[in-house]
């Protein structure tokens, strides 16, 4: 019975590790999404800045 309890402990440890790994994966994908959002914001700002510059030059 000792061996059985050891095996079940190992199983629970493995499942814990799996859940940790999946958590890390979801965190990484969240970070990726954030980065892409920031990139799109930056490109928007850049286009706005160039528009403003053109308007100022027109004046």
C-alpha cells in the first residue's frame, strides 16, 4: 500500500506541474497580446505625429 500512495503522490505532483506549465503558457500568450497591442498603439501614434507635422508644415 505504501507503493500505491507513493505512486498517487507522484501522479498528483505531475498533474500540478502540468497545470503550472499551462499557466505559464497562458501568461506568455497574454504577454504576446499586450506586446502586439503596444505595437499597434505605437504605429497609431507615429501616423498621428506625421499628420500633425504635415499640418504644421502646411501652416
